C-alpha cells in the first residue's frame, strides 16, 4: 500500500502494533483524495499533524462514533463542539424528523426563527437583536461588516491563535487549522484586505494598549474568543477581557465576542455570563445549530438596525434561518436550559481532567492542562501556556503519539494538539473511566 504521508511519525505509527482494522477507511481515503482536495472537506479532519489515516464515520450515537470498519470510539471532538447533548439526541432527532415533514426551506419567515431568537436573547441579553446565518464564518464576517458600517472605520484587531472562520481578512494568525498546516497566512487573500487586520498576542494587554494608542481611531472593532479554543484551550487572564472592554469604549471601537465555541458551552449565557463582560456584538454557531449548519450574530439594537432591510449594511442568505437547522438548535437549547446539565458537564469534565492529570504525573510526562467547563486541552508542555507563542512550544510529536495510542484504544481526540476536547451530556462515568484507563496506557508508552 502506498504511504500517504512522508513524515517519520507516520512511519512509526504504521510500524506500531495496530490492532484496529481500518481497511475500509484507508481504501476510501485513497479514493477521497482523488476527488476532494486532501480527501476532506475541512482541513483538520485529514490527520496531517498526527499522521495516519482519518477514520470514515458511518454513524454516531450518544458519546460514541462508529467507523466504517466497525470500530467504536468515545468521541471528544463532538463535531468540533456542536454536539453538547451527544450524537443523535432523541429530542433533537425527533424534532428534526417532524420538521422535515413540513418542508425543508421556504425562503419566507417562520415562527421558529422568532422562537430561536427569543431563546438566544434570553440566554445572552447583550444580543438585543439577532440575525441567523448558516455558519460561524458567515456570522463573523457579517458582524465585522456591521461593526465597520457602524463605526465607519476599516481596521480590526484580532489575536494570534484565535480563529474566526475563513473569511479573507481574518486569516491572519488564525489558530489550529492554520497552525497545524503551517500556513501563516492563506494564499488568495489580497494584501489590501489583510492590511486592515492587526494582531496582538492573546492575553497581552500592553500590545493592545499600544495598538489602540497608535491606531485606535481607525479600529472598527476588537474581535476575540473570550475563551480561546482554537490554539487548544487558553482561558483569558483575569484582567484581559475587562481591559478590552475599557479600551474599546475609550476609542469608540466595538468589542466583538466570538462565542462560536463558548456560547452555550461553558454556561447557558456563554463566556460573557461567566466573566461578566458585555460585548457590543456576539457571534454564535456550533451548539445553536444542534449539529446542523447555523450561525448567528447579534448585539445592540442601534448597531443591528444598520443591517438590511432596516439599514444600509447588506447581508442575506438563501438558507438563513433554515427550518431544519433552527429546529435542531431550538431542541438543543430547550434541553440545555435545564441547569442541571451544566453542573453535570462540569463534574464529568473535571473528572476527566483530573484523571488525565494523575496519569500523566504517574508516567512522569509533563503536561499543562486547561479547562473551562466542558472544553479542555492537555498541552504536552512544561511552561505556562498563555498565548499562541507559548502554545506552539508544545511537543506536537508526542501529542501525535498520544493521540494514536488513544485512538487505538477507542478514544477519539482531536487530531491536533491545538484543539479543545469537548464533553457531552451523553458521556457516562464508564466512558470517563475507560478514557482515563486508556490515558494510563498511552502515557506509559511515550
Ligand atoms: C468554528 C469556529 C468558527 C467558524 O465557524 P464555522 O461554522 O466553521 O464557519 C468561528 N469562530 C470560532 C471561535 C470557531 O471555533
């Protein structure tokens, strides 16, 4: 068989005693690569940073993924965040089935959209008005457009290692997928676009202060993941978000929280509820679609009313507010509103983190663990991780070995060091015990 990757790690992986049969995945990946760039429809799925073959998934239920070769995995990727209730959650699937019978798209308004907007505003009161779109990328892109329209400024300030979707001017120093592939910036992005994007290290208030002093009057907005999730989980330093709030107010710039991951993940009100900071605009995605494609952006009425048809900032979408996607999102939010779910997620996630920490220590492997609620990362690093520069000092080769050891034992982690692991309400204590046991074996083998 032809080797698909030429990195030494991969050879070691192929050479290691793989007990798991993955012949169908391997065969399909060969064909996929003839038809789809890299064989995947989103780059991080391709296992490039860990080597080996991506698993082709046949179905998923609860905390488990089942691949085409019949292998079962406890899933900590959860479609990169959305599946907080676990896969194929009965209330969500039931609602989708019912909705599908009533037609899949109308191109006219529905009661469902009003209902979802109401649920979102109740959870996240800073989102006084909300626009639904079809992806996080689209939501961020649109939020930035309205921020620019509102302030009549072009500049934006973002943070190294934060990912905000793949729109042109946000592909500067943009987190996991880019880091993993080693593309500092994307080809195909005109320099004229990227020149409006300024970047600062995450958690580095001084650099933000300096940039705002020099450029503040040209900065439409500061956009930030209030809990960074796309360089691995990096929580904000205690004074970071308050400083961003203050600096944007001083400069008449807007503060945008990209809560595509943290929204409904760390708390029903997202990171802004957790940290008590009110942004001008918020972007949501992932969980609010319940596993179907949705994004949302919203904020102060005076800003949001600039959007067409009320105002001159254009934004539209054929499938925006799609009834199936909105139904899945609504069903998910209704389940989550029961507070007990977050308490439960917190306890289970703490147990996983604690177990992994103990096993690493027992094996003498240094790791730095970060966790906010049910999003967590173990960096294979010895020094504190506070931003992208410190995150990238992690031993990614070791992560790759750990990843494959876990995968072999039926635990599906993100195929990159620079990603969050997520728990769902479907992860049982048995799943957690099995995961910790697998980690013991994996750490020992390193
Ligand atoms: C996933 C993600 C996006 C992009 O969302 P898509 O639905 O993949 O376009 C934007 N921002 C953050 C923080 C994300 O994690």
